[in-house]
C-alpha cells in the first residue's frame, strides 16, 4: 500500500512569501517549527520555538494539529508525531504535513515507521538535488507502507515508548556519572580526598 492511499500529504508554508519585512507590516505572530526543534530520533526536543512575524493572517492548514505527522524533507528525513503539546505550530516548507486515515494507521506508528532504517534508505535512493538532497510530496505519496493490524501497531508503540524512556534514563545516568567523576577528580587533584 502506498502512503498516498492512506494519508493526505501537504507541504508547509514558504515563509518568504508571508514574512513581514518591516514592523509596520506585521499582521500576526506565530510560533514557528524549525529544524532545530526535532531530534534525529523523531521527538521534539527542549529548544524554544522561533517567532514568525507575518504580513498576513495565515490559513489553518499551515499549522500543526493533534495527530499530524511531520516529516523533514531534507536529510535525515526525520518524522515526528504531533500531540497536544505541539498543537498550533506554523510548519515551514522544509517539512511535509501528513494527515493519516486513523482507521487504517496510527499516526504514532507512521512516524515510527518513517524513521525506520529501511524507509530512510528508500528516501536516499529517491532524493533529488546535488548539494542538499531533498524529498518531495510525490516521493512521499508513492512510498510503500507496510501496514500491520492496529493491535500490532499499538504493541509496537508501547515497546517504542518503553525504549525511549530507557534511552532517556541511560542518558541521564551517563550525565550524572560525568558530574560525579568531575567532582571527585577535582577533589583528588586539590588534595581534599
């Protein structure tokens, strides 16, 4: 099954068309999603969102909605699921917005699937451009999707969430060990231990 058969795919806003160039032209301010806001693992990070000053009121379809899947159109083509915390962000043209038929596929599962090694390799084969390879809407629409039952999708997502928590705990442990080592080595070198 192709992604275009189970989802509506649209690209984000070309920002230069709506950017207010002088203070006088500002009609609205929006929180803007940028490439720095998404980790390569497919989750939003703690970076603050940029502010976009628009010379016009923008149409609703350029903003994130709960259940959307966003995918970066340049390498590393990272996909991310939008939950209630990230609702209402302005999506630039460097991302595609995917609205999947949720009777056939869980959006979280689709984001996970798009971040798989097999799909990333498929994007590499089909990318255009010499300096910065990019993926386009047509490539996304024709991408073959391996769908399993909704029950299996839910099971995979539960495993994925546990895996993400475990990774976060390992990272925190490594950071705490690093602080401990620095403090202990400082005490030893200063003769306090």
